[in-house]
């Protein structure tokens, strides 16, 4: 294949990604934390601008499904078991990279949002509890590399970290509620179609 010019990375692109996720949940106000690993995948789209024949900056948005579902004893002196399900998780990020020939190396960061559900079961006979669900915003940073394998097609490998703080959770068991901090690590491979 002929050497691709950096300008092939400029302009609009769209594609898909698939990979691995590691989700950890910490219940604030207690020492409880739970985690799980699983597959993830989704779609992305963005726009790049080429500066000085080698610097690429742009913006990208994506949406992903995450299969990891942390579960276990979550709070209240071991009296509550929880499972956390993440719904569609979206990000809007800036990207800054260096392009040479077929290759683009970049860093990325921005805002993230997800929907979460907490399913809980109490070990206290006769007690009633409330499950929780809602949306929560956070932030994300990462880095990756993309290689053009055709005039319009690039393949990429990317690591991303996402953090969501203060997801509301109040099961009405005992005297207090506890918010949840969520951390998500992802490693993904993907393909982009450049137009």
C-alpha cells in the first residue's frame, strides 16, 4: 500500500468500536466497593482538522454499551447486596494528535454521561428498600493510535478512563443514604471510515 498522507486523517469520519471494560463502584460513607469486567462496544463519529501538515485536532462523540455489572455486598454493615447496571454511555471529547504517514497518535478528553440502575436486596427480614436509577455526568481522558489501511479506512486502538461521581442511591435502609462513585476503564479496537 502506498504511504498515506496526513491529510487523509482530516475531515469527517464515523465507525465502530469493540473491546473490554472494567467497572468499579465505591459506596461513599462506607468501605464497600464492588467491581466487574465485561465486553463493550458502540459507535463513534468525529471531525479532524490538519494543522502544519502533522498536527491533528478535532472533536469526537461516541456511544457505547457496557456489559460489566458490578455486584456484591455494598453497604450498611453488610446488610445490603447490590448490582449496578450501566445503560448507554456517551462522551463528547476533544482530540489532539500527531500524524505522520499512515499513523496518527493522539490524546483525548472531555465530558461523559451514563444512565445507571442499582438493584438491591436486603438481608434484614421485613425491611423494605428502594432501588435507584438515573443519569449522571462525569469526565473522561484517554489516548490512542490509528493507522490508515486504505484510502478511506483506518483502524485504531484506544484506552479510555471515565469517572462518574455522586450517583444518587438512597435505599432507605438504616439512617442514611450513600452516593456512588463509578470508575470505568476501557480498552477498545475500532474502525473509522474517513470521508
